[in-house]
C-alpha cells in the first residue's frame, strides 16, 4: 500500500491486515522500552492545517516508537501565512526528503491532491467532512480487542449518535464497521443527517439504547447551534445525550466510545470514568498502535515490493 | 517445486531434541534463571518441544516467543510480515535466555532477535539452540546447541519441523 487515505480505498483486506499488525504494535507499546528500530532513517512530516492535539501527538508518538524522524508543520508559524500555496508548501517540504506526509485539512480530498505533488506516502489525518481513516481503524481495533472480536463484527450492533452530517469520523466509521460485518444504526435529528446514507436511521436514542453492543457518541460542534440545526443544547442532551438514566438502560456488556474532544454535559451527560463500559481512554492508547501499523505498512513492510515480484 | 530430500526423519528429530534438551540442562546446571524463547515463526514449536522435554526430565522453565520482524535489517528491501505477537511473560533482566530457531542460516534473524530481547531487559547470558545449522553465516554468530549440521548450497531451501528435516 502506498497511501492510506480512506477506508474504502484501503479495502477490507488491508483493514484486517492493519488491525492484525496493530496487535504487534500494541505489544511493543507495553514493553519497558516501547521502541523498535523498524523505520530508522525514514522521515514523517505532520502537516496539520487544522487544530488537533490528540491526532497529531498520536501520529508523532507512533512515528517515534518506530524510530522514524518526525517533523511538525503548523500553519500558524509557516509561510502559508505569507501566502504560499499548498502545492508549493508540499513541494518545498518534499524536497527535504520526506517519506510520508500525515495531513489534516479543512477541505475534503486534499490528501488525493497532495499525492499528485509528491512521491511520498500520504496519510489522511482528517479531510473536511470526508474521512478520518485512522480514527476508524482505532475504533475497530478498540472494539475488536475489548469484545474479543478478532474474526469479524458479524451481528454486532453499533449505534453512532449525534452530528453525522458534519462528521468525518462518522463517515469513516460507518464504512469500516460495516466492512467488518457490524450492523450500524445512525441516531440523529434530521437536521444533522447527511443526504447520502445507506444504513438504518432512527431519530430517538431511546429506540435502540437497550439493544446495542456499542454506543458511539459524536461531538456536538457548538457552532451547529448558531446555525440553528439544534434548537438548544438542553434539548439535544434530552434526546441524544448519554444521561445517567440512559446509562442504566444500556446493556451491561455495551461499550461507550467517543472520538474526543468531549462536551461534558452535552452528548456526554455522565462521567464516563464511572461507567465500566467506557473505553474512551483505550481509544486514545490504541490510536498509537494503529498509527504505528499504518506507518509500518506504508514505509516498512515492503508490501509494494511484493506486488512487483 | 521439486520434492525435497529428507535428511532426518521424525524419530531422529525427536532424538535430536532430547539430546539438545539434555545439553541445555548440562550446560546450565540447575536451570536457575533459564528461559527458552522461540523465534517466530519456525522456532516456536521447537522451544515448546525443548521446554516439554526439560520439564519431563527436570522441571518446568519459562517458554516464550519473540517476533523479530520489526528489528530486521532488510526492512524496506524485502517484504516483512510479522508472525504472531511476541510473548515474553517473564523477567528478562538477569535471565539466561536460550534463543531457539528451526534453521540457522545467515544469522541475520538471530541478530534481529538479539536486538529485540535487549528491549525487554538485560539477560545475564544468551545462548542459541537450532535444529539445523546449514552454514553460510553472514554475521559472527554461532550456535551453542545444534540438532544437525547440514552442508547446503545457497540456492537450496531447508525446512525443519517435528516431521523431519527436508532439503529442497
């Protein structure tokens, strides 16, 4: 594989391979010295045109645990402020000898455009509303390792709740979860649903909450209120938030997931650290392992070499 | 692919493992702090067999496995696909680690495994047990316990399993 830009582009075989590889990377991370020399001499550039703490740090940690060199590019301190175009930025950094770009951008499709301007691998760390494939990978890995679903997600019921429309996380998760065999239901007000959907939708969380294996809460972006897509935060919480009452109805084995950052008191109206099913911190830990798997698969596994033989 | 030439049968492999187990016990009198670590993938069954034989004659010692693919020196040159996840559930600091592999060839896998072990701790010593030594070393590595020395040419393949050793 040369790039990792979307779940669909990678396909089911690669998704499973990356999840298997993440087991190795998780084992590396548990060691006293959580570092392997696998990507010595490789350079990874984090190119974040949008704010991010966890994803950027997660990629940086992943690259370092594989002994790759990392460079961080943040727009606020760069020549982009002097009007340099994206293409010139990519070509300039590429000329410094980069093996992979990890890119986040507010516009959908940027990772594909960037790949035309560089010979390096491109990893999508979030493009607009479109895709966030490493998040989907870490979510799959978290479900698979905590529910012991190494083979497939057949019959697993997952509810994704909240602002589906503006969420690249939701789009990538829907693709990945269904690819592995899960039954995904979307729970959202009509105003926060995208026009294109091929999975079941309900508009009340209470309809499904007692019969799901995983509840995946999305962050409600507060600016959606000013766009009057949501009448009030209180009403949103009443219909779609995880409240103490709903937490009691949730099946005992069910996992509670959130991509972060959380709005406490809005979509998360309970303290997740008090819920035994909450795997939100595991999601963050697993993010490093799956990103190590992606970096190694693109830069070290030689899967391209195999294809040429 | 041509049918291989069987150089050792399953009975002979079993006897070789018994002998190697005894040599390991003899060399490390008392077996204090001794642990076996099989190199993924081919060394794992052999480490388990040696461990079972040592347990039968003397006592149980820890047996683990290690995947050294992330330490290989040919990453980016040849396709690398890790085997099963490493399992080292015992203290490496101060242990006498017997690394176990099926076939010893260039020595590069053993070198990678040595690097990997170091990341778990500092063993007091590392020894090497292999079922077949086929020569052609590219690094200064030599085995301590050998099931069978097998002169081969570089274009031959050697498979060493519980069913026997086959050159093809």
